[in-house]
C-alpha cells in the first residue's frame, strides 16, 4: 500500500514499469491522503500540492495508476468513481446513504469467500466487489434526534 512517502511511491512506480513524474507522485500522495476521494477531490489536493496541473492530467494518471494496480478505482452505483491506495487484499466498503461517507471493511470470513459464485456460468472469476449500503453512526444518530421548531 503506498504511503505519502515520495521515495516509497517512486519505488512502487518503478516496480510496475511506470515512469516517475512529479505529477504521478502527487496523484499517489493525494489518493493516500484522501481515501475514497473522487477524481475531483484528488485533483484539488494535487493542485494544492504542486500547483498547475490540468484536470485531464490527473484523470489520465488515475486511470493509468489503476490499470497498473497501484491504486484501486471503485464506482458504487449512482456515484462518481472513487480512488484508494489499499490494493492487493480482499476488502469491501460500507457507504452511508445519507452523507455518502465510505469506509473500508475487511472480508469477514475466509480468504476470498465471495469468489465462489453459486453458478459461474463458465466465467473464470478473479474478483468480486461487495458494497454494503446503510447509514453511518452519525447519520443514524441524527435521524433519531427530533427536529426543533
């Protein structure tokens, strides 16, 4: 998992055959600093970090880094794509229907239990994505507090 350390990130880029650039380092740091952020969130952090960079350059970097397995792209139903640097494990996500907060949740049982479909229909399954929807503790508590008129 990449951290905010540019030296470590540069090593990870090289290991995947990716040229190290100031922009890619900044994108990786931004994804690490705002887990589950949208491309626009990442672009805002990158712009604050290194200054001038086009939104398209950020989008291109996110796409390439996702393709290389250095970051993970998640696109919940009805939501913009989000990005995280937690890769290479079998974890899932919890999303609040009220505030859209997303958090990681480890797989509850076994190594990759969700990879066993009841009927694979001939597919060679190599990944499963599970998203749990509900309300976060803050939104649940807020719903219980009566409105003051």
